C-alpha cells in the first residue's frame, strides 16, 4: 500500500507522512494479520538499489549453473549446502545501501531486470511435513523467518487461523530439516511483537534473543531480520545491527491460502526482483505447488536470495560460512 501511495504522491513524500496515513488506515480497518504488507517501508522498493549504476563491489557469484526452472529436479547445488536457485550475473544487481542516517539496508525487492522472484516463509505456527519434502525434492530456494513462539507453540496462536490453532508446531526439528534442505533460517523476533510499540531494550530482547535461540537450535546465527507486520523504526535498525544482522527484509507481495498472490502494486503482476511472503500453513505444500506452477507459467525463475543480496553489496557470510563478523555457531 505504501508503495502504491508513494507512486501516487511521488518519491518526495516523506516516509513519516506515509506512515501517519497508514497508521490511520490500518487502525481504522482493525486488521490483525500476523504479517500484512509492509506498513512503513522507508522508500519505494527499489530505492535502496541504484539500478543505473549496477556495479556490485562484491563479486557476483558465478552463473554457470544459474536459473533453473521452478520445477527443476534435484541437481547439483548452485551453492554449497543450498538448493539450486537462480544466481545473479555479474553487474545484474543494483547496489543495496542503507539510507542516509539508517543503520541497515531495508530491502523490499531486489533491483534487477531479470525475471526472477524470491520466496520467503514466515512464523511457524503450522508445520506441514509435506512442505519440507517438497523443498527438498524440488530443490526450491526459500528463506525462512522463524518466530520462536510460533515454532515452539507457545503464546497466542496464529490470529488468522480459524479459532487460532497450532498444527504440528512445537518442534525446532522441522526447521532443522528445512536447514538441511538448504533454507537459511532467519530472525523474526521471539514473540512476533509489533516493534512500533517497544523501546530499545525490549526490541533488543526480541531481536537479539531470537538470534540467540536460532543459533542454539539451528547451529547458525541468522544474518537477516524481518520485523513482524513490516513494522520497524530507526531504533529497530540500530538494534538489529547490534545483534549481528546485516539487512532488514520486507516484501512486495504476499501469498494467501490456495496459492493466490496478493500484490502490493496497482498492476497486479509479478515484477523482476519481487520478494514474496508466505506463512507456514497447514496446507502449505499444496498451496506451494500451485504457486510454483503459477510463477513458472509467467516465465519467472526462483532466485537465491542470499546470493542476490551479496551481489548487491550486503555483507553476508559466504555460502560455506566463515566470513569474519558472522561466524557460524556450532
Ligand atoms: Zn510473521
């Protein structure tokens, strides 16, 4: 919605103004989705990356085995330990930078002209075992943003599920299986808190606490952060950086049960570089197959998000780990 408003009003409109309008709209509508479209992206989705001067300072990953179709059978991994996903070509990805005065880059979409999109799955209240098999068997590149309370089936269950329920949740082993299938498990807070309402210490507890739990349970410290509801402040960015995270990831479209895509753009189409948001639902495997077929029919490939972020200059560990400052945690 903010993207739409920004397009209507032009890029000079301050994010504060958009934020105030959106607060009013969201308050009036009384929505309570666990993740809804980013409420206050600080900029249009592509504004963090200058497409005109696409000259990544970080070496792009070789593209020899890039761009499998979305239905690619399991093949040699494009990246060690990860599934085959489209890899960026040299010079393809625009530079990704933090905005002036902000501690971390905030990424809603990847600046590329190539028909590639990225899949992210959030929370963890409902853990469909068929989804893990699908990711493994079709080598689908996904990025997971896990919420501790969802994964461990504590606190208030998914407010959008009928009656609120957990399905199969309570196990980090589900996320270890996803890790083994090549999915990075990233930070999405401890309790799915609305960070707009929290001070610095409480935000630190949510974000650093989540990073610590994931490191302990998954064996790797997260490097990306997604704020619940897309709600964050400048404090969030400083805190997240202090927790060792390298970028904040938002999204450009969400996927509803049944594989239906809810676009944030007026033209209701997929765009190169879009980041799609899904949730761990009871029938995720079924919905995911529908989505994969839809993406393929439209001629898009699925990209390796970490490789694209790295090509844009975001400091992330190499696929094999070991970049100073982000050591793997055993
Ligand atoms: Zn969420």
